[in-house]
């Protein structure tokens, strides 16, 4: 019998609990969560007839771990449709690019504007997806540290350099990077400069690597179902204050005044904001990371074309932004069942009501949400930090030095569980 503690009930922690049942069949799992809900950065909010994903929004067929969950648990998915009126890129002053409603005409325009860059970009994505498939295969052969997996597939070259430098060295022009690729990256990561290459690459694959999907009943369904199927004991509103390694090699977990002893621990929350003390183990290989705050404002109303210096009645369902539009990173429109438009304005800093009123004509605020630690500010690094901090002690969020997504968290959870099985055998 393995007595296992999982710290954090986000997608990583819930995945770890699920994998523990699968690969450590004689385990007893307790999941501790500081908040009063499960899901972490997966947060589906329902408001009347509208459902809004305020955290992780989509996944795609390349996300093998997430797709395996969907298949095993028979979850219903919905395809995220491409906006029929395309998208526009705003630089803070004017619209610098607007796609066409016709896919054929749009492709001709893009080729004319960016020459062979688009073809090179498609080849880069295809090659990267092939390397990621190899990454999954290597993980299946034997568990190992993430840096070993990445170096074994030459994917480490991406996180060692800034994303735009990687693209420039591969023949992608600066114009295409600035006008199309960077605005798309800002949908997922708000960082303007020196974005770590693998974070950019994974975002690029997520957006341009094929169709994207969400769960029919909201993405929050996934962590909830993972926990339910794991059979784990879940302790909500239970902040873990310290983890101490005992002389016998077990771990004493302190929650308030209550201490419990476990054979192993999986930490599935960023140490930078957890207020979690580790005693008796070395964390010298873990470097503190800065995290990006994200603010989400959802309003009922329509985008005012005057704000973007456009003619009246111009339809702009999705607006991407270049760095000149800071702090706004993304504006999108979602239609309710009664065909009422909801405008979502995402930014790196809080926006005042008057400014939001300039963007959304006759707008009425529906909901607001902020993430203080939405994801790390990704920097180039020479090597990924270890998942295994000590024998029996795993840290899933090490992978967030490269990327942060549903898939990366679930992938790290699988790898950590397999490594833990080896540790305890």
C-alpha cells in the first residue's frame, strides 16, 4: 500500500490522482486544495444561457494525454468553429490586418503579403509535431526527467532561445512574426519580448496545428471526472503549509495544526505562490519564476467600430493585438443561444469602466475574473528543472519553465507517476 499526497487540485493534480489509481493500484491518495473548488486554472463559468471558459479554453488532437482522458472517460467534445467573419489585428491605433471571409481569397492574400513564410511555418509545425510524437513514445519506453525527454528529441533547442529568434533562424520573416504570429501568441501568452521558444511553439501548434476542441459540458468537467474516477480523498479549503522529509524517508504534511505522514508526495501547484515550506529536501535546482497576471472582462454589447477607426457596422468578432495595444491582449465575441453578443476583453492589467465602455457600445458588465498567477513569464533556459526533487517527492510545475497548458500539466503528471512507481518499487 502506497500512501500518496497530491498538493493541488488543478488539471495536474487531478491527472496525478487518476494516474496513481492506474499505475499505483495499491495506493491511497489524498488530494489537498487551498481553494473551495477543483480545477485550478480550468474554470468554466455559467451565466444564464451562456457558458464561458475563463481559464484553459481548448485542446487539439496533438494533445495525446488529454485526448486519452476524453476517450477513456467517454467525454463529449465540441469543435471550436472558425469565426465566419475572420479576425483582425489591432496595434493600439488602427487595424493593421483583417482576414477575409473567403478561405481561398484569404490564403491568396496571405501568400502575397508574406511570401514563402507561411509554407515554411507549416513545415516547422509539421516537424515539431513529429518530434512531440517521439517525445510521447520515449515517455512510454521508460520514465525519465523532462529535460532528458526533450534533449532526446532535440526539442530542447526551442526552450534554449527566444521564440522569435528560433523562427528567424528557420527563415520566417520579421513581418510575419510581428503582424500575425505574435498577435496569435498573445491570445495564449501575453508576453511580448523574449518569450521562451517552446512556449511559443506549443501555442503555435495549439492554434495552427489543426482543429481545436472543448468539452461539451465545459472544460471543468475534466478535472472533476478525473478526481471522481481516481477514488481519491479530496480535502478542499485545506492549505498545506509545509512538507517535511522524515529520517525514515516518508513525508510529514502539515495542514493547519494537523500533520499526516505519506510515503510519497506530488506537488501540483506553483511553489512561487503556494506559501509552502519544504524541509529536509534540497530545492537548489528550482529557480523562482515570475508569473503573469491576466484580467478578463465579459460584457454584453457590441464592439464599437469607432474605437478601432473603422466604418460603422464593420463586424469584428475576434481582435488580436500587437504589443502596441497593451495592456489589451485579445478581444473576442461569443453569441448566446438567443443570438446576444458577449464581448470578452482580456488584458495584462485591470481596465477601468470608462475605457471598457469605449470599446463596447452600450456595454453591460456580466462578469469579471482575474488570475494572479495565470502562467509563468517564459524565459529561455538551458535545461528544464527536475520533476523529482527527492526520492518520493515530485514537482509537476517544473514543466511550466517551458509551457503551461492542459496537455503539459497532464503530461507531467503521467511522467511523475511513472517515475514514482519506479522509486517505490
